[in-house]
C-alpha cells in the first residue's frame, strides 16, 4: 500500500515513524543546538496534529474512522488498536493459533529497563495485552482483575520475542489465563491472570 494514496497506509506510516523517532531519541548524538531546532520542528508537527483531533482514540470506538478500518482482522477488529495505532505501545500484533494466541515483537531502546534488557513493566504490559486480546478473540471480552508475573530471566532488547497466551480455567464470568514471553529458546517470563467478563 502506498502511503501517498492509501489512508490506512498513511496512518500506519505515521505510527511507525513516531516509534522510530522515540527510539532515535534514546540513541542520538546530535548536539544541543541542533536538538533545539528539531524540537521546534516536532512542535510544529504536533500543532498540526492537534488542530484536527477526536475526543477519544479511535480504537475506543465501535466505529473506527476510514483511515484505520480493516487494520485488524475479525473477531476483534479494534482490539489490537493499542498496539497497532498507539506509537508509545509495544508494537505487538497477535493472531489466534489453534487454542492460543501468539505474536512476535522486537523492542528497541524506548522500552529499556536495565542495560540491554526490556523494562519489567513493559514485559508485564505485553502479557496483559496478549491475555486481553486472547479473551476478546474467544468471545470472552474481560477486564484484568489480577495479574501475577514471574520474571525468570532478563528479556533482551533488539531480539525477537514471542508472546503466547491461552486459557487455564473458566468459571462463570471469570477466566484464568496463562501467558509467556520467550526469546529464542529461553522463557523469560510466565504469568497467570484472572479476568472478569464485561457486563453488557
């Protein structure tokens, strides 16, 4: 898709560029005078974006705007919006795989905690997101009631991470979900979450 002619591609290009900008800020060796100029340019861009806004992020709505409609596949067309259209969210997009959900993501310096490793809070966010999307996809859209994460090893930056989630137990409106984060053959985190279905 050509960003110049396709509104969906243009939106995704903007989100990708914002992520690259965030990561580049963590690495830049540009001098302070040039940084001041760049900050001014970014402020101009921000003013342009703020000039035409909607009250809430599109993925909170049941009717996404044309620019992003169709970004995600059914059965949860807007559920991945947090990852696909929020430039500060880890870019983890998930797909159902038999009875589990799985996704792969590589995180850069913007998500750093200890040197060379992903921040533990980001690891927990990946897990919580995977669990929530999984439940949406199996027809049990829920809110997180409790999340317990065991950090088994440092989760590395700049390497592909695989995130998985599935059901452990169902009891009425409650679902206990498991999840894991893996780098190569090493499981770096395991988690259990208790979710409660949203009343409609």
